C-alpha cells in the first residue's frame, strides 16, 4: 500500500505557518474504512448478529483491498 497514509482530501496552502496542511485530516485508509463501515451498517447484513468488532475489522480489510487494487492500477500505467 504505497499511498494508504496519504491524505484523502489534501488541503494545499501557501501560508508558512501551515506548511504541513496537506497532511492534516483523514488518511485514504481511514476514509475508505469509514465508507465501508457506513455501507455495512446501512445494509441489513449488519442486523445479522455479527459483533461490532467484526464489522469494524471487515471495513479495514475492505479499505486495504481497495487501496491495494488502486495501487496496482498505478503500477500498470
């Protein structure tokens, strides 16, 4: 995962006091995991008695798989 820890929505600034503003906020991995968890919770699958911890772990796995697939696409270009 070469870009998993890059900012999901970087903020570019020319202010000297905010030189590292592009690194603030959620990483791509955190953002994708949150979206995956949102989908899992919104789905009736969430009601099936599976533990919350399992849903959280699954969302991180899905985020990692998405990032790995996106990274493969970058390598092929």
